[in-house]
C-alpha cells in the first residue's frame, strides 16, 4: 500500500448505528486530517492531529469522535448520526515542518450515507 | 478569515484546447501558499500545482500553469493541450504561512471540468 488509504470506501448506516472510518498513511508523515466534503460546499476541515495530539477541532458535533493511536492511523468514530451528515469524508496527511509548504496528501474518501 | 472563491461551477473545453479556471481569495496575510487540487471521478484528491506568495514567478508543471496576481488576489489555473484525463473537479486552496505546520487549507467550492472529445 502506498499513499493514504481509507476504509471502507462506502458506508450506509442508520441513525442509531455506531461505525468507524479508518485512515492509514504510508508516507511517514506527522500530521493527519479529517475533512467533510458535501456537494456544492467547500471542503470542511473537521480535525487535525499532529504527532498524535489533536490540535484543531472545528466545532464538530460530538457524534463525530476522532482517534489517532499513532502517526500512521486515524479513525473517525460515528454514532447517532443525522441524514445531513451524509457526505464524502476525506483523510489527509502531511509532513509538517517549520515554515514549510507542508503539502497535504489525500485518501480516496469514504462515501457515507445516513438513512 | 480567509475565503477562497471559485466562480465557475462548471467548465468545458475541447480536447487539445486550452482552458483557464479562475480563483480569487481574500486574506490579510502577506505570506501564504496557494494550491490547485484535482479530484477525478475516483475521488482521490491530488495536488496539481502550488505557488508561494513570495515568489513573483508563476508556477508551471508541464501542461499546467498559474497566473498569480497577488495584488488582485487572483490565482487562475491554465491547462494547455487538454486531455480526457484532465476531466475532474478542480479545487483552489489557500494556506497561511506559519512558523510551524498544522495550518489548515481553505478550499473553494470547486470547478467541474469536462473535456469534450
């Protein structure tokens, strides 16, 4: 595996279900990100982890719970979601350095549908 | 807060022709980075080209080039000799320069580019 991978690629869940999205990066990066992509809206940054510590949480509802057990893995735990949470969830990683461009590499995304 | 605007939701171009996608942004910063990302139907977002705001020279990557107008806060993408594989959503993004990372990317709403054979 190379780059950034995400599983599952597609997920359909009911509002009472609990599920998790997984992201893995094989690039040796030190930062990972969760984005939400909805139709006709800009990508919304949800969470940022740097060195496994959450450094940003953009007012995301508590029904989304991130976890970063190590620098290569990132999870997004989902529970009691709403239909408006249906979207493409993208994971990204970057190697952050002082003053650097810190290009982000994206995974293919998980298409989530909440019924 | 920084904002990025892509005023063209959809564009189309004849194969082998040239197309320009527009992007404007709003910021009070003087040092920052600008990016164009491409998201093909397979959904993997990939970086197409990037520009450091402190560089006056426009970035070029093969058939892709930018027209960076810092005073006008404009960052358009030109695709020359368009190919069928260029069909995708194109996102313009802004990132503030910071002494240490984790600075978020601010994205535009995207432009869907169709290539006409």
